[in-house]
C-alpha cells in the first residue's frame, strides 16, 4: 500500500507517467501531475477519473526551476505536505543521424533533447530532494525516493539516436552519484530503463510496425503495457533496499543497430 506516498510525477499527462499516477493513486497515494501546459486537458481527464482529492495538476516545463518549485509548493499548499516521492517520466525522443544527407545533426536539437531528458530530470532530483530532506525519517532513516526514467537506448542506442541515447546514458550515469550524495538525508535514487512500451510515443506508428516491434521482444512477445512500468515504480517505492541502481524492464530485448 502507498497510503503514505505523496508524489510528484513529471510527464504524467500521458504514457508511462500517467500509468505511474494511476498506480500510485489506486494503491492509496497522492500525485501531482507535472506536465506541459498544453497537456492540461489530458491532466483534467485523469483528475476526473481519479478524483481531485488525490491528484492535482501543476503546469510545468521540467527545464524551468520555477515550474518545478511551483509543483512542489502545490503539494505543500494543498495540505499534503512535502513530496516523499518524485518520478521523472517527462521526455522527448528525436531521430537524426550524426551526419545525415542534409548535413550534420542539428546542435540545437541535440541540446534540446539533453535539456528536457537529462537537465529536466536532474532539476527534479535537486529540488525535490531539498523538500524531502525536511521530512521526518521513517524506521529505516529514509525520507523519500526519487525514480528516474532512462531507456534501454542508454545501452543499445540505435542509428539516429545519438542525442536520445546520450540523454538517457547520462541519467544512468547520475543514478549512483546522486544516490550517494543524498544518502545523508535518507533519500533513495533509482532509475528504470524501459524497453518498448505501447504509449503515445509508439502508438503513432503504423499498427504493423508496432506488431513487428512487439515480436522482436523475446518474452513476453509483445510491447510493454504502461501499467507494468507503474507496477515497478510501486515495487521501488515499497522496497527500502533498492538504491543507486538501474533496473531494465524490457522482456529481455536488446535493440539492434
Ligand atoms: N514508450 C517507450 O517505449 C519508452 C519510453 N521511455 C521514456 O519514458 C518516458 C515517458 O515516455 P512515454 O510515456 O512513452 O512518452 P509520452 O510522450 O507518452 O509522455 C511523455 C510526456 O512528457 C511530457 N513532456 C515532454 N517535455 C516536457 C517538459 N519539458 N516538461 C514537462 N513535461 C514534458 C509530454 O508532454 C508527455 O506528456 C520518456 O522519458 C521516454 O524517453 C523510455 C524507453 C521506452
Ligand atoms: C526508432 C523507433 C523504432 C523504429 C520505428 O519505426 C520508430 C521509432 C520511433 C520511436 C523509437 C523507436 C525505438 O528506437 C525505441 C524508442 C527509442 C522509440 C522511442 C522510445 C523507445 O521506445 C525507447 O526509448 C526504447 O528504449
């Protein structure tokens, strides 16, 4: 049960973030949805189905410190107290070769992917951990847990994924040092590296392509369901010994070049 969980979940108007909010709330916790202002109608539909006592929306660009601060404030101003769980799912994926037919990879695109995926994730870690540090510790001396989302592209980046794989590799890389940095205040840091999940990121592909992608996965022979990501988030929250590690959730899949 997550009845003591007060969470902030970025990128949670959609896909893996949304499934995380649904899981946390169905297990008794509360969640602040942090997503871009353009996603407000999706956020409203989640609030309608889960209840405004359990879920609130804070329009947020994760690259902006003031937006993340406002989301953390919303939890405290709503009477929920400081968050004790922060899950980063906000992310963007681009495809562009390092040197393509039209010339070199856009530097702006590379910087933007790193800004949202990596800098945005670290922004949440640094600001959320400060709030968690004000909480009373539990029996294990722990005050909170931070869960990041990388990708198996951090290890098996494909053609055209230099920016995306770099942004996710950096999240893998910061997991242990952040866990070490925050151990003194009793905050755990974990990262999930998903394989292929059926979210709006992949749902836009033709069905045939989705089916073919699903068949590449050794077992189970299908794309992941976002609820399976939500289940893993719940396990990480509940298990005090999980810290400083990256967990792949990919059905044994390794991406080809
Ligand atoms: N679906 C998949 O197969 C996989 C997804 N991932 C990662 O999981 C995370 C979630 O992806 P999905 O749920 O599939 O995608 P999605 O596109 O359904 O959700 C991503 C959410 O992030 C939000 N977002 C984008 N930029 C933002 C910003 N600057 N500030 C706040 N929110 C922002 C979007 O508005 C969207 O609601 C991403 O980091 C993605 O890279 C990793 C591996 C596999
Ligand atoms: C590049 C992929 C695969 C081929 C295709 O038809 C369309 C794509 C666009 C979305 C990409 C696809 C694949 O590379 C896996 C990722 C990178 C996907 C976005 C998220 C993704 O599922 C991932 O991070 C997997 O680890």
